[in-house]
C-alpha cells in the first residue's frame, strides 16, 4: 500500500469512551485532513455511516495532540459501528 492509498481505517484505532467512541489517528496524517473528514461527516456529505449510526451521534470534536489527532464521537455508539463506517470510507489520506 502506498501513502496515497491509505484511508482512515488504515491509520487509526477506535476505542470506547464514557461519552461514546474515540478514533485515534496516527501522526502520519495531517490534522487538516482529519478535520476535513469530520466536517464532511457533520454536514452530511459522507455516506460512511448508516442512517442508524448517524442517528446515535450527538456530537463530534477533533482534538490535535503530539501523537496524532483524535476524533471524539459522542453518543450511544460501539467501536464496531465506527470501525465499520471507517471501512466504507474511500477518502484517501
């Protein structure tokens, strides 16, 4: 896989949190690309999540850190639901 073939599922891990789910994107990905993905999600321009999963999301926030960028997704979600959504993403990073 070349650098240009990577999608969000290839460069991240998903973890359950008290508020929902956290997606940890490694620091090989520019934060602005992560922000763009989340913005597409928030504005409905992405079709990665099923309607059922989208209905469970109560909020999204991007946090930039030293070891990468995190996407905090609030709601009654499982890591498996978010992993499945990321697997459907075709946006290359």
